[in-house]
């Protein structure tokens, strides 16, 4: 499942990112790496998403949200 497919409030463990090397490195630098648990907090216009990773929030465009793949976790 991709981040773009996740409903609001859904916790997801990131598995992979179908991004070029520079974008993948930047995602890792800000904490969005395989194994990180994120939560979709808002659906933005045109397919974008706002996600939470710990106490940080990140806005993703539709293409990046579709490139981040993860496993849905059960809500706590």
C-alpha cells in the first residue's frame, strides 16, 4: 500500500520508496526511512498527503506519496 492510498489516521510502517537516489537520501535525512512509522493526518488537494512521523509533520506531493510504500499497522 502507498501513503497516497492510506486513509487519515492510518499508521503505516515504511517499507520502500520508489524514488531516485537524491530524493531517497533526502527522505532518510528527515527520518522517512524504511522501518519508520508514520501516520496520515490530512489529505491535501490533488492527492497530496500530510503525514506525521513522531512530533514532526511533512507535506508530500501526490507523486511522492504514491512512491512511498508501507505496511498498514493496526491502530493503537
